[in-house]
């Protein structure tokens, strides 16, 4: 199967410096590339990732200054989940974020993993999820997604003990991000919203070649179906989930700050990408020609609800134009924009970011405490 997992997710921020502070100093990711939106060179495009920009670890932001807040809904991504090692690491994240003024919900036992939820300064809903126990826990290994499951009742909203969950945290302050906590392991999953999961399955499984690896319900609203696709082994980092919201009153996603612009799936090379391009074309699904993004090459299509989905190559990678020691520190432009460097740089507000490797020690409440509402997880359906 040509798709190897998630490549990156691209969201919208209204304030690049505030965004850099949160994702580097608070969450401990590396600003691995500072460039502009190739389709709108007057604005930043910032890439956060592990040390080298490994596909699957990459979270990117377009800066749209003064953009109004977006809203999740049908045709959009609801949240993105990052991987962490285990429950202790999760509790340390809760303590660290809470001490920095970020409101955190959870830890919630999601049966297949355990999660906390919070928002970035633009209102983006973020989740941190443990790797284990994994999607195979309630289905025979090798054939996940076959059974239509319901969430274990004890884990659902209204049954679980919210007060006990809210009180759980790490007993000591967590000023530094240790190796067990690091979020540079990459994305665990992304969760979007669909109006018809069967139609979405025909797109993700039938055309893109992903496997349907879980069919269950939303643990916060078990009447809402929640399906997961990924590589056949249901590996964290490959998982794309959709909530199914079929009500005619369901609201559509509104693009803006704190919302996902698109998500990107990874293919190893151009040949694998061409296979998917031909499959989409053959099915009459609109798909762009190959776009040169310098660090990867991309084609763009849309899921059945109109959400932009990109298929990006793992090659050539983020170190093609900068050494690993300093990547991300200077403004990089694609060759076709270099002639306009002075004008482009003049229009951008210079950014300050910590040198790499950084330990997150310099995070302060000012880098984090801009959003005062913890996410209501039920809002996938509203
Ligand atoms: Fe992209
Ligand atoms: Fe999630």
C-alpha cells in the first residue's frame, strides 16, 4: 500500500510569534522550517516537527494575521493528537500545561489509548495520546475494523467519574520536557468530521488505499459513530479518524484561526504518488497536478465533504536546503521567490525562537495562557 501514514497537518494561526512560543517553548517541538506560504508569499508558513522533520511529526501553520476564529464541523478536522509514551508522561504534560495556565481536560481512558485535551493560543484543539494499548485490544490482530463496536460504558460521558479525572495530575511541577514526555514522536491521529462515513470510507479505503481499522462510537456521545482508518497494522501515526454527523442541522467547518486548513498523507516517492493520482483521476475525483513544495512534492484532492486532503512525498525532506544544526532559524524561500527576498522579508515580522535542542525550561505563562476555555469534546457534532 503506497500510503505509509500521516505526513503533516496544516492549520491557521493569527499570530506567528505567539504560535512559535507555544509550539517550541511550551510543547517542545522544533521549528524545523521558517518559510512563506508558497501560494501567498506575504505570509509565514511555519513547520514544527522532530529534529529533522520526519514525515508524521510535522505540524505546520499558515499565518493569517487578524483571521477570525474558525470553527470545527463537517468538512474540517476537529483536532490533532500527538503521541507520548505512557500515562505517566501524560500526567506530567497535564501538570506542566496547567502550571503554565492552559486548561486541560482528562486524562480520559479511550480504551485504545489514554488522552488529555487542551487548546493552543488560537483555539486549536490538541490532544496528547499514549501509544498503548492500541487498536487491537478488542479485535483479533490483523482484522481490525471488522466489528461494529460500542465504547465500554464505564468510559463514556455521564458514566465516568469526571471529578476524579479532573483531579488527576502529576504531583510535582514539570519545568522540563524529558525524553519520555517528548512530543517529537509525532502525530498519533487526526480526527475530522464527515456527513456520511460510508462515502468517506469509499474515499479513504477505496481510492487512497487506507484500511478501515476501527468502527466504534464517540466516547463523549456514543450515538455518534467514530471510524478510524490507517495502515493495516493500525499504527499510531497512520491514523485518520472521522466522526459521523449525518443530521441535516450539522454545521460545516468554518476556516479561520485555530482550524485545520488541510491534512497530508505520506507516500514514499513520486511513483507511489502517481499511482494515487491516477486512481483519483480514474474515479473522476478532482485532483491537482504535482506541486513542488521544495521539501516534498504534493497533490491535493478533497474528501467527500470538501476537506482538503494532500498526498505528499517523504522525499527530499527538510534538510535539502539547510544543515540539521540550524534548520528553521533563517527565512528560507523556494528558488522561484529568491529574487523577491528583500521585499518578502520586509513584509514579515521577524521571529524569535529558542535554539535547538531546547528543553522547554524557558516556557512561561505568557507563552501559553491565552485561551481560557478547555475544549468541549462533544462539539464534533455541533
Ligand atoms: Fe500541506
Ligand atoms: Fe482524538
